[in-house]
């Protein structure tokens, strides 16, 4: 009378055991666990990656979803040439630039006395061989007239390398605003200029660049004819 029931219970127990044995003895069985997406960091501007792992921790899929997202390190434009030019210090005129050099204080006094400040402020391009304060002191009672000072000024902007290039080509004559001519010499690494009387002086500091030319300091006062 109870045999059918016992048989049914036995079959159920055997089926459960068989299922348990299969799960325990089959190492290739894979259980999939979906891991929650990682939070998006505000400063990276990237979407959270999609990650799937099995229960053992092995990664099954990794798909960083960055389509349509611009990396934060690409948002800063490179500086243009105009930006760099705008950021560079602005050059001042010859008169202003000379006033920033303490070695030229006597030169500035002479320029003011001869009323040549306007000429050194004007647009254009000039090269000025400016005697140092020590050079003016050594010259003694030499009158710093406008004509004398114009004999220290040459038309055009000639940096030290330009002077050396001219000398290398044999172009040694430098006409001044006073109508006189200076002679250019290169001795070793030194640039030297001679006045019409033949007295030779050295450029002791070169290339004080200005918006309208360049200043070269020399160790003597150039005389006229």
C-alpha cells in the first residue's frame, strides 16, 4: 500500500543527489555575475566602463564606453604665434630704453641738453652708439652738442651680429645722422668703431633692443670731423 510513495521519494532523493554531484564535479561550469558600473569621476569626462566577471573574479568583458567623449587633456588649445607675441614683453623706444640703463645716465643728460629726445622717440629704425657715463667723464669738457650726438647715430637697426656680418663682407663704413662716417672693425669677438679722426672705441655692451632701433654702449665719445 505504501510502496508507490516510497518509490517516488527515493527517485526524488536520487535526482537531487545527482544534480549536486554534477555541480560539484564539473569545473567548467560558469556562473555569470554582473558587476555594477564604476562611478564616473567628474574630472575625467568619461563614461563608466562595462565590466562582467564570473564568481572567481575573472574578467569576461571590458568595454570602456568613451565614444563621443572628448578627453579632458584635449580641451586646451595650443598657444598660437599671436598669443605668444602678445605675451612677450613690449619693447619701448630708444629714449625710454636708454633711461633704464644706469651706465647711460650721462648720455641721457646730453640728449636732453641737446634736445634730441624726440628724435630717439620717433618711429623708424636707428642704431645708437651711446657713450657710457664713464666715457663722458673721461672726455672732460667735450660739449655734448646735438651735432656731436648725431655723430653717434646710424640709420637702420644693426644688431651686433649684423655689424659683424657687414664687416665680414668688407662693408665697414657707417654713415651717421651728422653726415660723418664711422669705420667698423671686428677684432676677435669685439666690435669696434672709429670716428673720423681715427680714434677707435669698443662696444662694451651690445644689443639693448628698442621698438625703434638698438643701443650699443661704447667706451668713448666719438668726435666729429
